[in-house]
């Protein structure tokens, strides 16, 4: 059992001075893969929980919030995305939500750790919900950083569903990764990324803002509150060379959303628009570059 686990509780180690703990009702799986430490356990409040290197990645109870907002906001804003790239996303939640869009013709997912996919299929079948067998899905086991530097494919929307900027996920927050994504986008394409909880990880927000601003014409953030990503709202980074994508009116968003006939549990067109309204402390953080953004 990993060091964070006592007889009955597992404590997340993302932050040294603050954290959440889960009662471990049953350990389902634990292993050190080539890339990271994998732990899956059952908790009465959140169902099954996946932790990588001591950090909560996803839970059965609240995964819908994150996966719906990281998928439907870019796809509905784009309006005609045929080819989608997912970086990371081994649990399959993003792939499931992308495949619910009948207009998507092809989706490539680049995941560094086959173990995460295999475990998610076994222990979190609801996350992928069969999407790994979707004829449109092309699964690549590899480093997403390398993929976007070299692929000859082009995509309309790129979704980076990575771990935090630690270990294998760190490169997915670098300027060179964002530049690789930009080269891999079709004209007018859109990149969105999970970008942490800025109240707890302010540097992640300002660093991403500084790096994206040097590459893309339009860079902004939107938010959602995910219970197990503790410390306040989490942000999603948005980057495109087509500023119009962020200005789509509510009637168009609604029409596009209704045309997909997707039953959501969190996403609505109204929330899509509202999610880009940031609280003052985040606007100030972006204004002042707290802490000094590094390259
Ligand atoms: N929703 C979670 C969050 O916000 O923290 C992330 C979920 S998903 C489990 C994160 C995935 O990113 C993992 O499957 C991990 O193996 C993968 N990953 C980490 N670094 C990667 C890299 N450089 N290339 C591709 N996948 C990577």
C-alpha cells in the first residue's frame, strides 16, 4: 500500500500544506508502471477513485463535470470539428464525450501509459463507455509532446487531458508543446487544456497564459468546479488563431448543442458562455503574471 494510505484513509499529496483524504473502503488495484504509480480504490462518497503519483485523476461520481466541459465547450464553439486529437485522457472520459458528437469523423488519442487505459477499461468502464471500440478512435501509446512535434496529421480541436505538470505530464505545459499543438491544428482550429486549480496553483495559470499569448492570437480561460480537484474552481486553457470561436452567440451555441442530441449532466450552452467570466482574483493574476511567468 502506498505511503499515503493508512488503515482506512488515503491522503492526496498534491499540496504539502493542504489536502484531501478519502476513506479507503476497498483497494482495487495498486502498481508502479513504467511511468507512474497507479492506485485505484473505492470510496463511499465518490465511488471508484483513480490516483496517479499520489494525485486524484478522476472519480466515478464527479468525472462528468470535467469531461463534459473539456469536450463540449471547444466542440460546440468550433461548430464543425471533424478531426479531434486527445492528449492523455487514459481513463477514456474525454474520448467518450468526443464520440458522442456524430459530426466528429476521426479522433486520435495519444496516451503515454497503456496501463491507465487497461485499468480504466476494467475498473472505470463507465468512463470510456465503449468509446475505445468506436471505429473513429485511433489510440496511440506514446508521449503527447513528441506526437505534436512530428505528426503529419492535422486536427480541428486538440484536447490536452493531462496529469498535473509533474512527472510525465510536465512537458504538456511547455511552450514547445503548445507550439507543437499549434502546428498540428487545421486553420481556425482550437486547443483546450486542463490547467489546474489557480487558487492553489497560480503559477500554472500565469505560466500557461504567458506561453500561449506568445503563440496564439486568442488565449483565454474558462472554469468549472470539480469537487475532487480541490481548492476552488479549476481552469481550462483555450487557444486559437481564430478569435471568432470565443464570440459565438448563445443562439448559435444552443442550436449546435441541440443538433447533437447529447444528454449532458453539467454542460449547457448558457454555462458554456458563463464559464468564461472569471473572478477578479484570476483576472488580476492574469494581469500581473503572478508569480513572474517563466518561459
Ligand atoms: N482529469 C485528470 C486531471 O485533470 O488531472 C487527468 C486524467 S488522465 C488520467 C491524465 C492522463 O495523462 C494519464 O492517463 C497519464 O498517463 C497521461 N499523461 C501524462 N503525461 C503524458 C504525456 N507526456 N503524454 C501522453 N499522456 C500523458
